[in-house]
């Protein structure tokens, strides 16, 4: 068998033979053969002083970032709640027109750790019984349905006298529409009616309860304790409204809009 040029020149072949499972010999270049490195990696760890320094830096970053993050989340939650409620009011108004039946939105002001909630119901004309179109939907954490301690709130403009929707509670049925009280008595989880308020759209989409005009709903950043005391987080009310979104209603059209956004 003739020798190749590499063999004739005295060079060793650059391939080696490997046995396969079926007995065939396969040539494999030597440079593809894995080799063990001559160098050994030395394992090293952190010293106690280095770990303490890293933990100290992380703690400082947490202290600096938490207040800013909390303020951002509060503002986002308040604005998000306002947008959700605006959408809910428009859907409730449209449902009342489409079905030619009253639609109700109930608001439940709750204490920590529970969050404020709202629910939508409709009076079935055929059965005469209420139907709940949604379950209780909660507001974002740190956001409350704010009821100013005064029945009227000017929002910085003393010439404007606005009725807070939440100032009319359902625990005293005197002067309230009977159907509003009836549906309230069937609300899921049977809330305390002294903390429940309602908004009623008639079959034409107009607001039938409350009848006062102008009418508004306030959303604030804060919390409510067991005694019902509301605490706003942020600027004081006398200065800037304390982080409040004001939703204003037109009683005749039933439409709601964002009128004031304070404490951004």
C-alpha cells in the first residue's frame, strides 16, 4: 500500500482512530480532541468586610428609593382608580339606555386592611328583581373614596359649592328612592349601609339619585381607620387638596368627567 506524502516525509499523521459502536474506524483530527487544561482555576470568595460593605450600600439604596416609589405608586393608583370609575359610569349609563331600566352604582367605604369597593346593579323590568352586573371591585391599594368632612367642598374655589356623592349615606332611607334602598339591602356581603352611597341612572341615562347639582366624587391617596376617620397622604387639604381626583357629573346627561387632579 503506498504511503502518503506525510508518511514519506517522516511526519506522523494528524489523525487518530476511534472505535465506533459498529466497529467502523472514524478519523478525527487531533485538534478536535478535548484536552485537560494545564492550568487550574483557583476558587476565591468574598471576605466578611466586603459582604458588610455590599449590604450597607444596598440598605442605603432601599432607603432612598422606597419613598419615591411609594409616591409614584400612590399617584398611579389614584389616577388608575379615576379612569376605571369613569369607564364604569359610562358603561352603566349606556346599559340603562339600552335596557330602558335603572342602573345603580354602589360605593362601599371600608377600613384597613380592606380596600374601598364599588358594584353595579340593574333592575330587571320583567322580574322586578335586581341583577348584579359586576361583583365588588376594589380600588388600588392606598386609594380611597374620599369624603370631605364638609358636605360641600370647593376644591380651592370658594365660589363653587359641590355636593360630595359620598355625603349621602343609605343607612337613613328618609328621602331616598325606595328602589335604591331595596337594592342596597340585597348587596353581596351585606355591607354596613352607613358606609354605602349610591348613584342611580334612569332609563334615559340621566342621574336620578342624588338629585343635587353640581355633583362630584372624590378619590384620594390615603387610608381609613376603624372609626371611619380618613387620612390623606401628601399635601394638606388646605394647601392643595391632599392628592385628590375630582370626578364631576352632569345630572341631566349622566356623563362624568375628570375635573380636578391635585397632588401629582
